[in-house]
C-alpha cells in the first residue's frame, strides 16, 4: 500500500495499522502464555525476580516433576533449595532439597556449600556457646566435603573454612565438658548431626 502512494496518515492505513497492532499484541500474548505453560522453570525465575518466592517454589516443583534429565533436575532442585534457605528460612526443607540435588549430580560440591552456609548462618542461634561452636564444625565439615569432591568450589570452600576456623571452640570449653579433641559430639539444634571435635 505504501508503494502505491498511501501515507501513514491515510484513513485506511491508520485502520489497517490499528488492526494489525491488536492482532500482533494478541498473538504475542498467546505465544508468551504458551511458552510459560510449557516452561515452568522460566516462570519460576521470573517470579523469583519479582520477589514472589512462594509462587516461585510452586513453579520450581512443577518444573522438577516434569524434568527427566538428572543434571537439569539437580540444577532445579538447587535453585529451589536456595530459595528455601536464603529467602524463606526453611532450613530443614532446604537441606533435604540440597541433598536430593546432590544425589542426582555426583561429585557436585555446590549443594554441600549451601548446607555449610545454612549451618554457618544459624550457628549463632543454636543454643549455648559450645553448641554454637559445634555447629561451626558442622559447617566446616560440609565445606571440606564439597572441596574434596569438586575442584570447581575448592577455592571458595577453602576461604569459608579459613574464616570459620577462627570460631572453633577452644580447649578450655572442651575440658570443662570432658570432651577431648577427636571425640564425637552431637550438635543438636535443628542441625542434628554428630561432628568430630576440633579445637583452635
């Protein structure tokens, strides 16, 4: 039409452009809706960016249930665990999800780094000073394990271990409780693990 001399302000051209604009918008909306319906992981990421963490988890669950590739499923589970821990404070659930991710992707240290971060973050609220120090040991153990199986996180894990090692219990704390270095002790708190006691 333009080639035949019709200008943009021609009544017919205006009407045609308006109709095309409406059609294009409707078609784009349809395509986007179809894409989102078939890609829950994309929607989960979008919801996360919008700060809708609960809704993002629901979409992660949908994506996880429909994913058959173990590697991709592990990444989705890790994303879910990160939200549960960092955004919602659901520590027990986050740890379980992280372990589930680790099982699907052997020699992947990232889930254990996340669990170490959980232990480190919550150590200060785990009972008395002794229990808090035991929680630090539990965190160090997770970082050490992550480092032992995955070279990609080794540097990061070593940095965390160096930082947290400054908060190990001193021997006097152990002496008062009759606990020698190398003995096993229960962390308690929500962590509920046993650790081999080390001192500064």
